[in-house]
C-alpha cells in the first residue's frame, strides 16, 4: 500500500481538486491572497500526510500534528472566504464537512501514533 491509497490522502486530494475549481470563481482581490493561502495550506496538509505515511511509527507524530494544525487553519480561512462572499455557502459547508472527516481521520491516526510510541 502506498501513500496514495490511504483514505485520508484521497479525501484531501479530492478537497484540493474541488477547491482548485472553486478558486477560479474567487473574486480577483481575494484569489491571490486568501485563495492562495488556502491552496498552500491544502498542499502542506498533503505533504504532511505523505511524509507521515512514509515514516516509521515513531516518526509520524510530528507530521500528523502539523497536518492537524493546518486543517484547523484551513477551516478558519474557509470560514473567512465564505463570510466575505469569496466562496458560496453551499461550497463552504461541503468543504467544512470534508474537513470534519479529515479531522476525525487525523485524530485517530494521531491517537494510534501516540499509543505506539
């Protein structure tokens, strides 16, 4: 099993594809600031997940915790995007639901990594 087969990677990857399409509709004044920050956070989450998936059990925790922090920052940025009308409410709710799932998956993985250390 490689890092691209794990469910959390697939979820975040799908979120990234959906957000990339959403970004095309961001107002120009927000696309290159808030939109770019969201894009950056998603790619950093993906990078942390890939790194964690390739490390032995004792090395996973820092990457998983970093991903968890970035998921929370992404939630904040998505909320801001919705509040300033850069993102519609329907899309915002869908993204938040995905982030809820990702958060639960990360939480479980973090718990497992802590018990294995």
